[in-house]
C-alpha cells in the first residue's frame, strides 16, 4: 500500500509517499515522520500514542483548525479515506 501525503499547515510541511503493508503501517510511518518535526516533549507524547490515537488526534486538530465536523476515525483505513476525501492524501495502491 502507498499513500502520497501533501500537508502544509502550521509550519509542518510534508510531501511524501508512505509505504506499508496496510493502513496501520502507513499511519505509523506518518506518525514517525511528524514526530521528527516536533520538539522533544511533543515527540514523547506522539510516540506514546497508538496509530489510531494519532489519527484521531489529527482529525480532532484538523476539525478545530478548519472548523469542520469530521467524525473521528474508528480505524486507520477510515482515517486514510477521510484524508483522501479532504484532499491532503492520495491512496496510490
């Protein structure tokens, strides 16, 4: 599975293709990528989250930032589908 991500929000710029065997692997790779960009304290918090918790936090913050009301994902595949629908990810295969 491959997912291309384009994000340019709040100083975080990501333009990468993430590869994994399933949606959980992809979200884990995304989580690791974001953790590299934040300060040490936030890195500890992010690394302590499950992949699903990370995805839910992303949606929560996205909703607050964009004044949307997207439902929190119940699994990582749902998160990737939602990200694609919002235009900041593209599921390649």
